[in-house]
C-alpha cells in the first residue's frame, strides 16, 4: 500500500470509528447491539439500592399436571450448550416478554420440553419462566440475601 | 514540523518492526488462535447451533439478519475446515497475506452465527488482528513465501498503529458508558455490584471471588470504579506515544488478571491484540543469542533454528495446556477454562517480571550521588 493510501485509510477510520460508535448506541437503544462493531462491553449497569445490591435472576420451573412433579433450574442448567457469557442475553431475548414466549413454535416448544425433561427426569406439561429480584446487603459475615421478590412469571403449556 | 509530517510520523514511525520479529509474532498468533481462540472451540457447538429451532435464531442487527435460521452443519464444517487450513497457511507463511485475511473473514463469519442466539460477545479483536497484521507483511521472513522472490516486500509498522487505534477506541467504548451509567458516583460501588452479579447469578465463584465478595470497603471499591473508568477512557491518550501505549497494554494485562481473579472473566481474546505490542525483535534476538550459545550454530542457519526453537517452545507450552483443558480438567465453581487461567496468569507474571527488570535497569543507570 502506498503512503497516501495508508494516510487516507487512517483519516477514514478516524472519522468512521466515532461515527460507528454513535450508530451502535442508537441501534442498540432501539433494537439490539449491531454486529460486527468495534466496541468492547460497557458493563454500565450499577446494581445498587440504598445500602445493598439488587440482582435479577431467572429460574425455569417445570411441572407435570397438578404439579405432581416439579423441578426448578437455572438457565445455565437448562441450556448447558450455551456459554455462560451468552446465557443472560439468550434468556433476555427469548424469554423476557409474554408475547415472544407465546409465539414460540411447536418445534421450539418441543425442544424446550425435551431439554427440560433431560434435566428434570420427567416429561413436563408446563414451564414457568420466573423472574426474581434479589436484594443483598453487606454484613460483617459477607453478603446476605435480604429478600427475593418474584417480579415476573410467564408460562408455556406443552 | 507540519501537521502532515506529525501525522505521518505517528502512522509510520510510532512502532518499529523487523521481518524476523514479525515472523515470530505470526507463528505465535497462528498457534494461539488455532489452539485457544478458534470460534466455538470444537465442532460440537456448531452441531448444537444447527440443531436449534429457528425460533431461537435472533441475529444482531447486521448482515446475518438476511438469513432466516442457522445454516446446516455442513456449512459450519466446511468453514471451520477452511479456517484451520488458512491458519496453518498463516503459520508456515504460505500466501501469508491472503491466508491472514481469509482467517479473519472466516472467524468473523463463524462468530456471527455463535452470536445469533441473542447475545454478542465482544471478541472482534480475534479476526481483527490477522486482517490488520496481514498488511505488515509478517510473512516476509521464515516462511514459504520468502523462498519466492520477495525482495521488494518490506515489513510495515503502520498496521501496529492501526491496531493501537482500534484498541484505544474500543477501550474508550468500554469506559464511556460507565461514566453515563454512574460508575463515578461515590454513593455507588459499581464494580462490587458486578462482582455480586457474577458471583450469585452466574455462579462464578472460583479463585478470589469468595474473598472479594466478603471484602466490604466502600473506599476500595469506589477507587476501583474510578481506576477502571480512567484506565479505559485514558487509552485514547496513550495512543499518541508508543511507550505510553505499551504501558497501558501492561496495565491492561494487570487489569484483566484482577478481573479474572475476582469476577472469573478472562477476556482472553484481548491478549491476542496486546501481544502484538511486545518487543518481538528483542524476543528474536534473545532466542537467537541463546541458540548460538548452546548449539554453536552461526550465520543464517542460527536464524532458522531460532524460529524452530521458538515454535517448539510454544508447542511445548500450548499443547499440554490445551490437552488439559479439553479433557475437562477444569476449575471448579466457575466456567473459566483452565487454559484461560494459565495464559492470563502467565501474561500477568511476565508483565510483573518485565516491570521489575525495567525498575532494576533504571536504578542501575542512576549515577551514585
């Protein structure tokens, strides 16, 4: 590459990189983070309340008819093939609102049911996706769970 | 000096490279990607992706939205095979430039599908490094290419400046949202909150995570919040002087090591980019002088043996780590892979030793009063 071409490339990138960051911010706000993009993770959230910390957890609870048998499991247990770093995003994208959960096709439901059956040891008739908000506070003995509140529940019937 | 001259000096003279040093970097990069950073790590993950119902195909905004679902396994198998071949071509320096570019494109392609389940991981440096370094002519020495007539091809240092620019901007994109998110608010300890999240929700509880959760000193955690933000945003300033940039890269290694110990997150892909800024000429010179001393081989042959020895050392170190990792000898209470722990810890120790050597050299150079 000639010096002139390299210089032009640098000028173009010095303009492009801040612009793409702005676009990533805008698209990320209205839709999801675009890809490919030249960004690192922001980890901008601050999980804090009064003098403690607030954390949201999702639990998958499966049961048979009349709850004769039930089993709850974390997303990382239900989806062991998905890397832990992708689990929160996967759960947020597919299981955080009622409409998208109810729109899961029969194929998708069968896949979820089969995954859950493998873990629970029985074939479930329903799956509850429960969102819990947990409040921790620091004590001399370390972090202690103050309370856990159910902040959302979506049910899939198989 | 005019602005144009300053700009040129920044682009072309910030870093110095040699054909021999770049050859070692090329070999290191190829083996590091091949053994530790290849997308999916094994074909089984692609088998899982191609078996997923289309409901769970949710690509990020971008080119993959043109598809309706994951492609069949054969597409992944072919791409993965070509990627491995291109990595080997890069390793031996066969059509190095094109092999490097192809490596980058294929990694990007495979990563795209891995991220199409609803979560993008920030690992774009893995394809970025081979694509950018392709233009450094890192196949000009100790390669199949160099057997052909390549006298007119010289090593280029501007790709290092370009990579530094990408890293600095990307680091800024990590730091800036933290300012907006309230990390600098003295009444909140954001890093501690993330530690809790990783510890309790993601069950990343190995190494020093348990001790860190019990360590409740607001001032310490607040200082950590400030250091993190200033360090990430400050990378931009380091861009304008190679020695500052190398210092920030060293700090980044320490930062990632601390993050791994407390949060069990290794950020291994970043190390592929950081290693580019190691003084590879010095590495080459050190191994060559050791080769000459121990074997007595001199002249051009000693250079070849230097490269063989370097490749052998890497294989000797990397292969057992890989073997241990793929055989499931893992750390308990975390998803951190054993090879990630070993590589990041080794990099940290290397930086500490390097810093100590520099300090001792400085003290020795200071004249007695």
